[in-house]
């Protein structure tokens, strides 16, 4: 395997790490796919071991991501319909105004829907929006940490040879 291929694999992993925090980008899948690409090119016991361990870490991270916001959002009082609608607006916003539009679309839509649901008050709508953002933000951090662990393991294996 050449240095150019390892740099491309690293670039895909970096794209996956950035994609974890961007709405609509499958960051975890990109990191795992890059690791699979690396393992299939190298064919050593170390690469397959790293891939197996990484698959377990990423799968566990996804389970936590799926469980964590469900409980926290339900406890915050924000409806799933509002979160899903905000997610759709976040994805649309990402394409209208690249990158920053995803955040603006998500937060803006969530705030607007919460303001309508709660009767038009700014303070209560903003408080509900902040609670939902904390719930969703925690899951993004869990996913990012899992991807960083996998990327670190890959980098360690590449350096080890």
C-alpha cells in the first residue's frame, strides 16, 4: 500500500469526522468505510483486528446515540415531530447555505415550531430549543468520540506498521 492511498484513507476519515457534526452526512459510516478500505488493502492480522474492534466501538456508539436523545428529548417536553421537522430544515439549510445553513435551519425551525406550540412566548420557546439542542448535542459528542477513537486506533496501527 502506498503513501498516497493511506493519505486518501486519512482524508476520508477526516471527512467522516467533520461529517459527524454536519446534518445529513453519515460521518460514522465514512470513518468505518475508510477503515474497511484500509483493512482490505493491507490484509494483515493487525488491520482486521483494528477493523473488528472499531466495528464494535462504532456499533456501541450508535446504540448510545439512538438511546440517549430519545430519553433526553422526551424528558425535555419537545415533540419528536418538531425535532424531525427541524432535522429536515437543517438538511435543506445545509444545501442552501453550505455548512452553517444546517445549524441555522435546524435551530431556527425548532425555535419557530416551539414558539407556536408553546403559545408564542420567546423565553419559553428559547428554553425549549436549548433543552432540545443539549439533548441532540450530547449524542453528537458521543458519535464524535467513537469516531475519534477509531481514527486514533487507525493512525496508531499505520505508525506501528
